[in-house]
């Protein structure tokens, strides 16, 4: 029964350069969830403009992000895959929810504080109300579960508070969503500084492997990965370089840490790194091939976005009209 399935909502910023960290930590998960849940996956271009964007770049990245998702296995026939700005209800609900969110709550958001430091010349109101738009994303679809990275848990908590507050002031309207935090094992670290998370914005290009990197680049980056001087391949969280490479190899081959330790018993780091690079490149090759096909077929991508936005809008406007009624807006008689 389709409508009995639990609802999942997740969003991702339109960053053209998704890394294997995004793939392992988020995307792969999204693909696994699509069979068992009613999933809404959204490319959040409206969140992206809270920092300055080059318009042509933003358009290109939004499309590429969508195509990467599909290339990784997100099936637009199974999920609702869409672009946030195509469904105006997100902006509309965001305004209403903003009136049920306290200045103090938003001031406490760690991401806002961090971004205010990073973009000190552009601390705009959108950056401040970012979590309200995120709450609107989630609450419009009555999502039960929201898969996110740990850095977003504070925003989920706020979305829950907003939902509960609204439900209390009026009557039950929103499902109070739960965060679904990706496991620690799924966290992929920088190849250059394995104490730090792999980040697509790392200025050192050797620190991250992108989903669309060429085979040569992938192998070269793994060759240069920072390890240690112990010269043995054993899983130990206290040795973050080797632990990270083992985690990556494990994800791409399906082998357990014990199997990997046995396979590389007495083998040098050079050969091990080459094996990790090859396993990664082998996994990404078919994804890249599919991406190239998709990105060349603009008409198809347009039709996916259109269907996605229409499907999303049907649910979203059902929620929004309930909300408008409850807060006391006069019905617009057409
Ligand atoms: N803020 C999230 C991030 O940067 C992206 C996002 C926007 C999101 N809206 C969302 C994630 C709704 C989950 C649900 O990762």
C-alpha cells in the first residue's frame, strides 16, 4: 500500500562537485531508502543563494546535482525528485513558519554563527532564516524521517520545535519529524588530513575525491593519501589515515575489515592505496558513464524536474492550504 509508507524528505545543496564522502555518507543511503519509503529528494537551490552564487554556475550545478543523483541510482519513478524553487509552497510556508520561530532560537544556530564568521561581509537575513526554510521543506510533506549529516541535527531539532509549537497553538497540523543521522562509520575523512571530514570545499584538491573525477585523478589522489609510519594495515581508530582508507575500500568492495586485513597482510602502503584507488574508480566508472548520458539529455532532465515538481506541489499545497486556513487567511475564491 503506497500511502502507508513512511515519508522521507531530504535536501542537498546544488554543489556540482559531490565527493565520495557525499556518495558514501548520503547518496548511497538515499538510494537504499527509496524502495521502502515514500521519498522526497530535493535540490535546495533557494538555500544556496544565502551565499553569493554566480547565476550561470548555480543553474549548471543544480542540473548536475540532479543528474548525479540519478546516476547514483535515485530513480525518479520511485521517488519525488525535484528542484526547490520549482515549488513555490516552500517559500510560502517558510514565511508563515518564520512567524512562529523566535529570534533567539535562530541566533543559537551553530551553522549560522559559523557562516557569519566565514561570510562576514554578507550576513544577510536569508542566512539567518535558513533553518526556517529547511523546516518548511520538511513539514510541507509531513516527513517522518529526515536523513541528514550530524551538522544538521540542530536544524532538525528546530523544525520539530516549530512543528510542535504550531500544532499546539492551533491543532495537530504537522507531523513532528525525526532526524535520521547517518552512521559514524559512513563518515569519510579527508585524504590529506584524516582527522577532518572530507569536504567538497577543501582548498587542497588532493583532500577529496569527487564522484566525477577521472580514473587517473582518483588513483593519484589515493596514492598521495596521508597515512602513518606503522607500515601495517590493521583497523585502529587511533590511526585515522589507514582507518579511513580501509573504510573506503570496505564500502567499495563490500569486504569486512578482517577480510581486508587478511588480504593486505604484509602488503606495503603503496599497493594498498593503489587497490583502494582502483576499487573506487571501478565503482564510479558506471556512475560517470550514466551521468554523461543524462547531462547530455536536457529534455529528459527537464521532464524529470517537471514531473517531480508537479508531484511535490500536490502534497505541498494540501499542507499549505491547511496552514493558511488555520492561521486565519481568507480563502481566495477564484
Ligand atoms: N541544510 C541541509 C544541508 O546543508 C540541506 C537541506 C535543506 C535539507 N533543506 C533540507 C536537508 C531539508 C534535510 C531536509 O545539508
